[in-house]
C-alpha cells in the first residue's frame, strides 16, 4: 500500500547575520500601512528668510508697477491721442496704433476706456472701513468699460464683484455677471429712432473727447446705445451721451443730406487744411439751414474738388 506524501514543510536554515527574506520586509511594510499610528512621516524643513526693509520696499514698488502697467499704458495712449502726437507720421490715431503697437482700434480704445473706469473706481469706491482691491488688467474691466453705467454705478459693480470673488480681484467673467444683473434691473428703453438728429455729449466717454457739440444722424438703435453718423466718422455711444434735436421731418431730411455732403468732402484726401475749418464749423452748427454765405462756400469747395451733389428726394 502506497504511503501518502508528507505534508511537513522543509526547513532551510538561515545563517546568522544574513538579511531577512524580502517577504518579511513586505509584511512589515504592510503591517505599518495597516497601522497608521506606527507610520513614519518625513518632514523637510524649509528655511524662510525674512525680507530686509529695503527688499520689502522694492517688492511693494515692483508689485505696484505690475498692477499699474495697464493703467499707465491707457494714460499714455490717451495723451498720444488727445494731443495728436502721431500726426507727424500718421493721419489717424487708429493707423498709428496699428503700425506702432500692433493694436487694433478696439484694443487701443479698450485700454483707454479701462483707464477711465479705473479712475472712476478710485474716485467713487468707499475708502473707509476696508481696502477694496483694485483691477490689475484691462480684461477685468472690459465689460464694465463697455456697459452704459454712470461712474458711481461702475464703482458699485466692482465692489459687488470683489465680494463675489471672496474679497479678491474678480475675473472679467464675474464682473460681467454683476454688470448683466444691474443692467437688467435698471433697463430703460432706448428713446431714439433712426434718422433723428442728435448732439454728442462727451461726458466721461474717452472716444468722444474733442467732439462736444458735434451733431449727427442716428443710423442704428441698439438696446443701450446708438450709432451716430457725423461729418468725420461714425460713433457708437451710450444713450446718455446724446441730446435729441426735436426737428420737423423736413428739417431732419435737410440735415441728413448735409451730413452726407460734409462726409463726402471729408473723404477727399488731398483737401486743403482750410476745408477742415469749414467742416468743423458746419459740423457743430446744429441748425437745419445754412446761411447764404455758408451755402456758397460749401458749393464752391465741392466744385473745387469736382464733387457733384444733387439734392436727394425722399
């Protein structure tokens, strides 16, 4: 009868001083993981070096420069535009910005508008009780600059956006959310209509500086703004930057056609500088008629540049 195989394990002697088998080490590691109280935590000490008073002053100075970088850019662009310091090389500010800085028209004017909003925040934000963080780039102010809000309301929007961001500088998206809520709450119907004649009121709009008293024809009516065609350009402005001239229909038609005549003359690249004097004078005379001398001067200049104008019938 065959005997069953033996179940006794074979014992292999281990010499003294030899390392334990890997299985024993793994078992110990497993045991340590199962018992977190016995786990070993390695902490690396990091030395924190205090800044000297000079270094702390330099840090604050550099941080301030970073925060004000977009503000200084906007202020510089504003001065370049308002003083026409581009005129020796470029005909328009927009062409100058494109060639010199590779800025589109919208990018350049966004920097200027953001600067105006920043200055409004400095003026209207409360300064008692706590320090409210200020914007550090124009993207944070993009929607605030485009919204049709008074300076005091701009400050209220920024304060709400800061609170929504946990008392930190808010993103442009947070600012837009607050702007949308306020605009919806204070929504006022646009009272203007296409074809009406309005006077531009620059107020705090940087795009309208130097345009006080310009009259124009409303060519587009938006929810909060209008596009107005003047003798030199088209301007999209907030409704609070317009003053309606209450004219008869026939008077509106006269000014619409006069605007077209002035624009046609303005587009003559080789015109004499004295023509600009005539254009600016008529472009600020918000009256539905021309004096006899004005009519003769305008007709003479049109003939000088071979411009033929035939009165359009509506």
